[in-house]
C-alpha cells in the first residue's frame, strides 16, 4: 500500500513516542525542540545508501533501521560522549510498502531505546534507491571529548572486542547460493551475518577508556589499517602493529577457508566492525582491560605502540617487519 507523505508521517508517529525526557516538541512539527544539557554538544551524521552500504535483499528493514542508528552512535561513542537525540531523513523508492517502512522505524526505535536516545523527528522523500540518513546529537563534559589527535609516542594501541567478522559477513553475502547456504547452516556463518547486520556501539566502553586516560580514540568503521592511519595522521605520529596480537573474530577464523579469505587480512583491512581504536598510556592498559571486562564483558587487546615519525609498520610473530598500507573501505573507491 502506497502512502502519501502526510499519511506516512502519521504512521511513523504511531511507532515513535513523542513523550520522551528532554523532548519538548517531537515528530509532526516543522522542527524538534529539546531541553539543553549542561555539557558541550557533539554532532554527527551518517547515511546508508542502497547498493553502496547494503543490498535490499540481504538485510531486513528492522536491522537496517537499527544499524543506521548504531553507526552514528558509534561516532558519538568514539568522542567519549553520551548520545541524546536523533533525526532521520529517508529517501524511499515508490515500490516499498508501508509495512517495510514501519519495520525500518521499528528498528530505529529499538536501537534508540537500547542506548537511551530520543528519536526527535526527520524528513521523507522519494528516490530511486533507499537512502537512510541519521543525524545524532550527543553531549560531553566541557573539555572531555577524546579526539583522534592526542596520540603520543609510547602510547599503546588498543582495540575493543574482535575484528573482521563484519567483513566476513560481507564476503559471505558475495558467495554463490550453494556456498552461502552451506555457511549459513553453521554457527560461524550466522555469526558473520549478524556481525554485519547488527553492530554494537561501544558507548559505555568509550567513556571508561576515557576515564582510564585514553589520549586518542575513534571507531573502526573502515578497517584497522585505514582508521589507524587517520588517527596517526591527525596526531602526527607513526605506529607499529603486532599482527599476532590482532584479535581476529572466532567466526571468521572458523569460516575463512570456506569463504576463501585470509582471516588476519580481513581483521586488519575489513570495515564495519564499529569497535573502538584507542591509544592509552602503557601503565593504564592493565587497569582498562580489567575494568572493561568487569563492567561490560568486553575484551581489550593491546595490538601495538605509537612511535615517533609517520611510518606505520606491522611486525609478524617471527619478527618480520612490513609497511602497513592504509587498506580498508573507501566509499568513493567502492572498497
């Protein structure tokens, strides 16, 4: 059933609550009105485009809605900020029915509820492809935002969780039907699909790392190699990464042979993990690791060190060094 824009807005209003803490005027007016907080505002926006970030047949509307919110939450988290309000802009093809759109908003609503974010409003329009754009407002205590530019020589390089599962999920989505079906019959295959479709944002984890003295931080959206190169460039430093310390996702290790991929390569260069990459003083790593495990059940892995200069190098288990190329996802290059 095709809806007019006004009918669609009324339907969306039934899915999204307009009586949220801090929200004075919500969906249905020209703009949202919110109560100001006491900290500095942290603003971000991101979009998911059909054919670039996802294929319509490979992700449910609910998961797409949740992911569109979470990728923005991850940016807010990387600044050690608390997310507050979200605005959503949708461009939708004419062949999408109302049920699909309601499922999309249901996923957004659920993700916002999980992270205590208020979905305050947005806009809709027609398009040849699905485009989901989310803008998110967060808040951080004055002077407490963690940026990419604070890394210093001698800092340890740490990452949360494990890497490569989302890239493995993408590789699985590109398999032929027979291979994909065989993979999805295995727990590792299903885990890879979930990692790609439903990432988590490390909001509390980032704030804990900030309290433990993190000097620089960002989220891993485009792969460890590419994102580390951005952090190093912003900080004016270099890095050495121990390849045998990189925490490769178990599901990717189990499925690498079936998928015909190199697990460590995907863990280093694959994107969309949305884990945290941070630099931290060496004497704070143990405390941060213990507190992260106790508070969130999330592992923190020391994968290398920030060094003087601008060179980025990897060190293999046998001591062989190589230049680390900033390979990873590039939206304009297509991969």
